[in-house]
C-alpha cells in the first residue's frame, strides 16, 4: 500500500486524479505542507472502522425522529376531478 500526497490546491483542481490514486492506497491532502485530510476507498474505511457496509435504508432507519404517522388525504375529498380526454 502506497500513500499519495497532494496539496489542497491540486486536490481541488483535480479531484478525479486523487480519487484514482486511492486504488493504490490512501491519499493525504496537505495544507502548507502538513497533512490535514485523508481520502480512502470506502472499503478501506470499513476495514479500519471494523464496520460492515450499511444500506441507505439502514442509515435512514437509524436517523432520530424517523418514527411518525403519515395519513395523506384522499384525492376525492380534495375536490379533484378526473381529466376528460377526448
């Protein structure tokens, strides 16, 4: 695994190149020569964090305040009439 280092200016200018570099290992983004951020593939992140990938539905279900009742009004009670096509 190799580490690629790019300046924040080069990162902003060519994000696609930085993303491609993650295939070989993490990419360190520097500000004034000091590493400030690390970019890595999501699979590598999950390995480091010791987590399994979660589906979008799992993530949405885990958000607070997601449990509520929704009873939409019926269209016929709102005065809408079917379109007349000729």
